[in-house]
């Protein structure tokens, strides 16, 4: 009923705009006809009855003089930098307790995390006629136009496209808030989805992992699997992790196992037992040890479904991009879905895949198993035991602040001049993450990107360090594309692939930055094989994601 009511009040006002266009042309001259017709059409497409007199608005707000138009554009750009930047900061602060490892969460923390102060900003900008002023005076473009014409555009023309792009649809704030709530709930669910590895038992009752190893699903589980190629018991550990992943995906994992070191679990049989006192973690959370293997009850898919149903409510208000997947490609990636799928399928069907698989089999001395989707024996880190790497990184980075203080040295070792390394470091902040880790951009000059990575009580383990180096690549891009950009409306990257490329370049150097490896010709050959294998694996995941949506 609520959605029906919103649709009834959200219908564009149907009116004959020809007289208004003719009047504006008479006022401002034939030279302005194209701008007038385009601007009036763009406004009329989203104008509603409650917005008032469209003709009076158009006569008042249409800008003709080039100098005045330039000044208007500059004012929009400056003001939106402040609006976007401060809204991002508000959201970051409200989510701090759920995203950072600051101790136990309060009951109210997820409520604050689910509140999106920016949810109604676009709606308010339309109500205040600011959005309509932008649409009246500057061109709104489609993805097809940007692909066909964009190579000939100036930086200013691209900035104008970014300015009006935010007003391409008029989604009610109530629906945007529901979308933000569903996303926040899902993020928190993942951030708290940890498996205590010491409490996993083989069918013979053996513990394969050391005390204190707490891994988040799915990044840390995957990274642990990759790290075990150098371990004599690595294959047994990998097979156990695969079984854990299978239990999570099929939702047969007992609910009592999730982030609970007070129970032992055999993922092969799904049997639970209370953890003996001698095996308890020093900092074990006080959770009841439920011995009944009651499954998690499809919570994972409930979170996915909640995101889908919330996003679907925006469809009627986005006529040019009527589904979430359309918006992801046209507005997010800014590449056609067909093109991206073709790129992914080209990787998956490459004749190189069986050749590289054969080389992996030769290295392993066995046939490939599901674990080998994440084979990383090509790279040097695959030859160094995880425990050794943990020892090095924990000593070097006992806290998040220790990593922050080392950023200038890291950047210089990566090839940045000393002054640029310091410039970048001064504009990056490092926080201990509750989840696996991420980089959070800033949206206004004066604020700074955040690097979040997990730091355990005894220091940053290798997984946390590896993620931190990756996220540092994102942060460097975020500083450069905000502070060094000519138009803040163009801050950021064309799409995620650009920032990920820089992050992976950084991440590939993580061992060099620890002084553990020096690349040579063979190392470079193996790095290329490793990059292809990782691309092949993630291409399959990407196609599954597209198909799900």
C-alpha cells in the first residue's frame, strides 16, 4: 500500500511544453533553442503536480549568459562537494561501532548503522528545485551517449554529465532508506560471521589449526586456504575449509558455531561438542555452548533477499534503468552488461586454462580439487609458512597506528618520491576493522580516506597485513582522485576496475615490502600465471552474481 501511494504521488506531470519552449526561445533567442528544448524536457520528465508552476520556474532559472552559466556550474560543484562529503562523514561516524573493532557493540549500534542521513537528499534537492535547476541548464546523458560521444568531450562536459547524472531518477527517500537499511544489515551480518578455526575437528578428533585463529567468511577463509599450500598438513586443512564453506553456502552450518569458541565442531559430520576448558580461547566470548546442531536457518539468503526486495522498490522510479542490475552497469560500472559478460566469458573459455591447470597439477603432484580454485603456489608467499609470515607482521605492526606510521616508508619502497609519499600518507587514516577490511573514500577536500584492516589483540597477522597493503592502493587512488582532480564532480574513478587495478599492484608487492622477496624473470612469469588464475576464478563468481540478480 505504501509503494502504491508513492507511485500515485510520484507520477510526472503530463503537460504540453511546446508553448513554454516557444516563449523561452522568444525571450532568449533562436541560438538557445536546443538548450531550452533539452532542459525543459529534462525537467518535465520528473516534475510533479506538487512541484508547482513549471513554466514560472523555467523562466526564472534558465541561465543564458556564458559567464553566469560558468558561475552556476562552479556553485553546484562547490556545494555538492560539501553535501556529498559531509553526508559521507555522517554515515561513516554512525557506522563506526559496527565497522571498527572498538569493543562490544551496544544494542543501538546496528540501528545507527542502518540509518542513512543521505537517503532523502536527492528527494530534498528536487523539492528545493535545486535538482530541476541542474536539469534545466545542463545536459543529462545516457550510457550510450557517454560511450559514443564521451571520447570527444572536455573535462568540463564530463563534469556536467556527473552533475546531472545524480538527478536521472527520483527515488523517494523512504525507499532509499530501506535500501540502505538492508545493505547495512547485510554488512553487519558478514562482519560478525567468524569461524574459530582451532575448534574445528577432523573425523578423528584432531585440531588442525592453532588457538586464536578467528577467520571471517568468506575472505579470511579463502585466504587461509591459499596460505596452506606451504604447510605439510595443508591439504587436510584446505579440505576442511572447503567443507566449512559448503556448510555455509548450503546453510547447514550450526548457528552455535558462528563466532563462538565455546563449541567444537566437526564440519564433516556436523557434530558439536562443548570445548574442553583446556582448549578455550583466552578471550572467549561468553556464549552458551548449544550442542544441538541447529542450522543457521537460511539467514544468509534472507539477507540477500532483503537487499533484492528493497532495491526492487526503486524500479518504478528509474525508468531508464528499471532494475538493480541495470543500475549497477549503466550508473555504477558505466559499461554495458553484454560487454562485461563477454569479457568474463572470454577469460573462462580461454585455451590457457587447461594449460595452466596442468602446470598446477605438476606442481602439486596430484589432480586438482575444489580447493585449487584458489591455488597461489605460483607466488613467493605460497612457499612461506603462514605462521612465519604472521610472526613477522605481528612484530612489525602490533597496532593499526604502527601500520599508519609506516605508510611513508611503504610508499617510498613502491617508488613514490619522498615528498609525494608523505603527501599521501598525511591524507590517509588507518582504523582497526571489525570485518575483513576495506578502504573508505572521502568526498570533500579536508576529509581523508580510511584504511580499515583487522588487527588482532596480539597484532596484525599476515592476512590483515596483506589486506592492508591492498586497501592502501585504494587509499592512494582516493587521495589522488579527490585532492589532485580539476573538477570534484569527477572525483573517484570511472568504475571499480580502475581502483582495483592499483590495489592489486600494491598487494602483489606485499612480501617485497617486508623484505622477503626480490622479483626476477621467473617470478614475473609466475606472477602472470597467478594473476590469470585469480582472474579466471573471480570471473566465474562475477557471472554467478549477475545471474542471481
